[in-house]
C-alpha cells in the first residue's frame, strides 16, 4: 500500500473519531454558555452566591481531599484586571466552595472582597477535581465547567474551555 | 441512547469500571485461563520443563518491563502528558461514554501504529523481538516484554492527549487495549463466527501475528479491532499451521538473556555497521536493513 494512502486513511480515522468526541462534548456543553447575565446571577443566587456567615452544614473530614481548604491566590493579567485575587476555599457538605476573599492590585494595594462564591468543586479525589467556575466575559458572568489538576499540595491548575474562550489559571496557596 | 452516552460521568465511576476491566482481569480471567492452558498442555502431553521455564522467564521479563514502565509512565503522565494537555491540546473533552469509547478507539489505533513501528524500525524490533522469541503461545507470552517496550506507546499516545482527551483516560484506555491483547495469546480458542473475525482481533488473528511462517511476517498488528489491519494492508488470515518464534531462535529460558537478547543483537549490528549516518539509520530502518547489501523489506522474524 502506498505511503500516501496510509497517511490519508490514518488521518481520516483520527479526524472521524476525534470529531465525534468533540461534537458530543460541544453539544452537551453548549447550553452552559446560553445563560444571559440575569439568568447567571439568578442561578448563582439560587446556589447561595454569597458566603454564609454561619454555615450550618455538617461536613465529614477527609484528610486526602480536605487539604485544599484554605486561602489561595490567583494572579491575573488581563485587560480588565491586573493583579491578584485571594480566594477562600471552604468545605460545605460534600462540595468545596471558593469565595473571593481579597483583591490585590499591581502595586500591592489590598481590598477586602465581597465573598462571592466563584467556584464550586463538585468532585475532588485529592489529585483531580471537577466543578463549576464563574467567569466574567464582556461584563457578563457565566458558569462554566472547569477541571482542577493538583500540581503539588500548594499549587493547582484550574482549567476551563468553552470553544473559543478558555484559560488555565494557577492557584497558589496563600 | 445518545442522551445516556453523552451524559457526564464522574471520575470515580470511570475509575471503578476500568479497575474491574483492567486491574481485576488478571484474577477473574487471565489466571484461570492460563491454568486451563496448562491443563490442556498436560492432557496433550506437552507440559514439559521447557514450557514451564519459558513461562517463568516470561513473567520475570514482565517484572523488568514493569519497573521501567512505572518510572517512564509516571514521568510521562505527570509531567509531559499534563504539560501537553494544558498547553498544546484542543479544547478539553468532558467525560462521558462517547468520549471514553472514542478514546479507546484512538488508543487502539495508536496501538496499531506503535506496534507496526515496533516491527518495522530497528530500535523497535530490538526490544519487541523479546515478545516474539518464545516458541510457545499461551497467556504467559503476553507478559513477555522487552526493556524498551514502554517507550513507543508513550510517544504514540501523545497525539491523543493533544486531541483533548484527559491523560489519565488515555492511560486507562491504553491499558484496556493491552488487557484485551493479553487474552488473545491462546491456542485454546479456534476461530469465532465470521462477523467477529471480520471486526475484532481474535486469538486466530494474533496467532498469525506471532507466526514465523514467511507469509505471516509483519501481519495483524491490531489490538482490539482487526479492521485497522484490513484498512491499512497488513491483514493475513490463519490458514497454514502457525510456527511460533523468530527466525534466529535464542534457545534459552534464562530470563536475563531473554530480556536483553534483542538489545544485545542490535548493539552487535550497530558495532558492525560503518559510518555515523549508517549507525543512525540502523535505528530507524527496517530490522534487516544493511547499508551495502542484503537489504530486505520485512522484519527478520
């Protein structure tokens, strides 16, 4: 068989299979970006957008996963915001929630944040996790699926990808 | 159906299924099958010292391979794979049955090509010849690995990670393909019904792959699906009785000799060949390639 035939047939197989996977993934994710600003905020409010001052939920401790609880700092260098945000990750029931804790600008000035729930980690095994992350794009907030990959116990990567709008953030323990 | 297949899955469930299919398969299918093969050998009065020592050597080579695989695998997965995944991949795919099936199919296709390369390039055959050097064919032969057998799969799996599949899913899929392959190393099963033989790799197809009969050289590289061989011109059905082994048998059950004979022969060839360019070509040209004369076109089985 000619080498070009081998190449074309192999590429066809790869494109076909990977195409099916991406189409399925895209189709099941596309609804996530269809929220309007108001819908997104409504959704957030339903899920307790702001930090509960007196959390009443009883949480079982699990040292293999609970080490993620604490303050985490993320640096941003976008047109909208240059500086860092410190988040506070708390365990609430079976999930981990991250609330904005503090804003830091480029010069190091600090400002207390309003405690908005920004990240919900729905599943986490100590190494990897999945959840919903609130991102802002053109003044609108969206909740997108995200993935967490621990690099070491003091660093993790938070990645989200929504066909044309995605990023990988590095969260460092404060 | 589509809704079910595209429903998001939790990693914990996926890991559970792969644990049953990959890790536990040794206990519930591979070992019982191997015992059955030993009983069959005994019944046919073929259970002899050579077969026992050969099986032991197979398992020991697996030990050596496993240590190298763990080191390379851990490095590749934790460092290279995730780095590629986070920096050079298409949008990350979510976890559902369709993406899992697609990942297994791609891992199977990658297996076809890495297996083909193992046979068709010098350095590949130097390590893979270990797997083919047994004159027997049973489940233990599936565990007969060469020292560098873990490298090629890592290279060929990287494009799958670049396509947006999670590195851990890629690894689990690769192991699944390997476990399926393991089950093909048997003489107990003849041929399945035609549709199965047409689509899937079966013990019959894999016996051909291990054959040293001339017409069986460099055929049936598939892991799970034999359609890759049919599509890419390397399919050969089992007709003539298969003679197992390689054209230059090692006549030894010494695990160290078994494990290193391919590399040792490769180094001897490398020493014999003159010129830097030719030495480099020995790595990537066909295993029986020689710079001046005796240039062949097939793996020297």
